[in-house]
């Protein structure tokens, strides 16, 4: 689910869910053992660390979340940024019982495909020729303005793809965090009475799902206090849905404080059923479960986007409206998660889901018509403003007004302080990112809305606005080949969609493919639902297509009866082989690199240097659908198993599956019990759960 679009929708619709977090000022004494200035005393703080690692790895790219950190050059620089960032979050929340640090480990295959596409596109961006040109222009601009920046240097952290389980970076980060935890427990009064759990990259599972699994388990303990106050930190929109899925009342999410209990109250008011069935009993917990489920249709990390629904077009409001209005006709609640917890079948009513999604599908033509009208208006404005836009495109970043620059005097580099140089460098990086993003805006460059499928490197296809105008057809679809044009909403668009996107030609092939796609998509919805509420039902399952079905195609759902095979997660190094592009082969153990670099490799087809990116209906190049071949697990593991015996001792440790690690001071109430029971041979021991 798109983070900005969903969060924006949520805050606009339910503004009181977000409260600004109060921090102690620099001129005040910082003592996390003192009462929380936010007026809430939290018991537990959970950190989804990938939402911390990325801003600390490239803080210049994260204006809102970089916290003024310096751009790093070495692993140690990144680690110090992470420690500073974590300290700041800890001092805002001030947990009294537990700090849980969760780093993304190996993800299920359903998520791995998305990770693979994102990393391949990230590597592609590193090769972006236009980026090099923009960087040189911007350097010249800064030089003219007397803004001194740090010189280009060799960097250990130039490739963000090393933020993946199994790499040397993640291995060393785990060691650094262990030292950090020990230091804080021994020296910081705010940490004195808490327990710390570190779930590093060698523990399988995504960070936010490790957190939710821990909370779910705690709720099953007889002595669990339902008034426990939790605070979660993370930048993923899924964290909001996952938090609702716990049914914990006293829970907040930190960037600003997003209070889930207030969101629950909003949903209780907003999800009242218009025309309830006889003997209907409003159950807030089941309403919340259904809300989570219907939001899956608007986007999630495990299934491709359904072309019918876009959050920024009001998709979630439409889903909610249809649900409330048609609840009686649908037949009632869609899911019953109690049955999941009790390990029973029937946790989802697929016949009801089919009725619901087909009602959404009835709006399809109106949605596509409105989308086309909006596009037409934008294109007419583009035509009207042709001269200024052409000038703007030709001028490039040198004509791009990033910010009003106060003062025009040239500053002597000799008089610039080191802090100014750091700030200038951060500004340079931010402006370079903005400029490249602007260059990737297909609307501004005359390619918006095309049905073109580009083969990399796609950035070579930049058309001047004059060429765009010459090729503007009456229906305002640009640069389109008539044989591949889908034209959503126009007569026959479904047939064209399956022909273009799934290579189905005859009516029989189209119908067969539709059924296959709908079956897999329905399986995916069930997989995601189970994953959110009880953990991954299968580590191996994944959706085997690059595109989703139309809402109006979702028929015959009741016949879908998936049998998920649990399986096991990939090993960390196998994950690297599954998600990294050849450009990031340096992050692999040496023996593995040839598998993705050498032409003689039996799995070289997994690592194409050229692959299609479908820009149909996309505005920015990074939104394109990356049509990579799916990894064949058996072929990959057959090759990697041969190489495991060549791993060095540290690489073997990097490739191992591990467990969460628990830390506390020796004065903690639980410490003496652990010491008395431990015999030093790593055997499992029973802990009194009343010690908390």
C-alpha cells in the first residue's frame, strides 16, 4: 500500500488520529527516566528498524525523517546515525518495560518478488545517464553561488541494496546494535529497568510482522495486562493496518503520534451499517477486520495493483461506502478472524466477498471515464502551456527553482565552516534527487499515459514537447501502438487488457487466463489476510503474474480452496541471490557472484541486464511495472547448495537462521531467574511470565 497516499487519506478523513510528538529541547536536561512530556506513559516501544536504517543510510533523501543526520561514508557513520536516531525515538517515547528492535529478516516469497523488482530498478537508477548530467549541472550551480560541498569520495555505503539480510553490512549492524544495547543498559538511567529484545536480520520475517507476532503471543499469556500501552515506530503504511489487526486498544504509531485507539473510535462512527439485517449486532472488532480486508483491494505489498482502484482517486471511500450500503445484500461480515485464531476453516466468506467486489466492479467504467477526463484536462493544459513547458524542459535543472535563495553574494570557500559544508552537501543531494525525479516525470516530458512498454534503459526515450504535440491523437493517448493500446473504459478494454498484459489472444484463451488470474489473486487475498492476523501461511507461495484482474472479473471465488504449504524461509544468502541485481553482486560471498555474473551460469536468466518496464498509465518512471522473470526456487537452491561448503566461518554465520536475543541489566527482576536456570549450554528454559 502506498505510504504517502494512504497516510494522506487517513489524516484528511480522520484528522484527530495524529498528534504532534513533543521532544525535550536542546537547552533542557534530557533524562528518559523522567515522566513523558507527551502525557502518556508507554510500557513498550517497538522499532521497525528498516524505517530507521534507510534514513540513516541516506539522510539527504529523507527530508522528514533524516533528523538532520550527516550523510555517511562508512558503515560506522551509518551505525552512529542509527544510534543517534534510536536515542531520539527512545527519549520521545520513554518505554518503561520493553524495547523491541526488529530488523527485516528473510521475507516470504510473496514479498520477495516486490523486493527483487525494487532492487533491480534501484540499480538501474544508478546507471541513469540523465542523473550524471543533472549532477554536473547542479555542481556548477553551487560553485557559482559559492556553496562549498563535500568532494566525491569512495564510499562503503553507495549501494543501498546492501540493506538486505545476509550481507556483511547487516551482519556488522547486528554486532554494532548488541554493543549499543549493552552500553545503554549499563550507562543510561532511562534504560535501567527495561528489557531489550533484538530480532536481527538472521531471524526470518519482516520487521513489522515480527513485532505483531510478539504482540499476538503476549495477548495469549493469561497474566497479560490489557491496559498495556504500546508504541510502534515505522514508516510503512501497513503498520497501521497491522496495528488495527492486533485489536489492541492502547496502541500508538510514532512519526507524529498516530493513536490507533482514536482511529478505532473514528471507524466505529464511520462504519455504521446503513440498512442492517434483522437481529444484526454491530461488532466493532469484526468491522475493523472487514475494514482491513477491503483495504487490501486498494493496494498491498504482495499483490499487483488492481487497475480499478487508486487511493488518490477515492478508492478507500468507495470501498467503505459500498460495504456500508450493501452490507445486507452482501450477507453480512466478510471475515471471521476468531476462526483463524482457533485454527478453523471458514474464516472468510468468499461468496460474500464476490458480491462485494462485483459491486465495486460496477463502478469500473465510471472510474475509467473519470480518469480519462482528468487526463484529458491535464493534457489540454499541457498543450495550452506548451511554450513555457518546452522552455522548462530544455533548460533542465539549471532553470528549476528549488527554493528561493536568500542573498546573491558569492561566499568565499575559505570562510565556510564544516557544518555549512555538511548542510550544503545535504541540500545538494536533496536538490539532485528532486531534479532527477522531475526528469522522470513522464507528464512533463510528454510521455504521460502511454501504453508503451519500454525495454531498458528506458530513460533514453525522452521526447521534446513539440514531438508530443505532433503525435497527439484525438483520444489523447500518446505514443501508443494501436496493437497494444488498452484504452481502459473504451469498448473491449477487458479483452485488450488480457491480450496486452497476459498474451491471451482468442476468446477461449482470454477466459482461461481470466480464471487463472482470479484464482491466484483470490489465493493472494487469503494469504495476505492470514499473514496479517496469524503469520505467513506459506513461505513459498507467491502471485505468479505481473498484473492484477479487474474488480468486475472477480467471479467464481467460492470455488477457490487454496491449500497453503508452510515450507521454510530462504536462507539469507539465498535471499540475496533471489532479490539482488548483478550490479549488487559485491554484497554476495565471492563464490556466489559468478552465478549472476558469468554467462555460463545455469541460472543467468534470473539476472537480465535488459528487461521490460511497462509505463502504461504511469506518470513517473519509478512507478513502472518491472517485468522480471520470477525466480524458480528449485533451480536456485540446487545451485546455491553446491556453494555452501565454500563459505568462510563468518559467511556461515551470516547465512544462519537465528532467534531473538534478550538483554537486561543484572538488577532486573527477571535476570536472577535466568541466571539460576541457565547451565550455559543454550538449552530452552521456562520463564515465569508474571515477571514483566
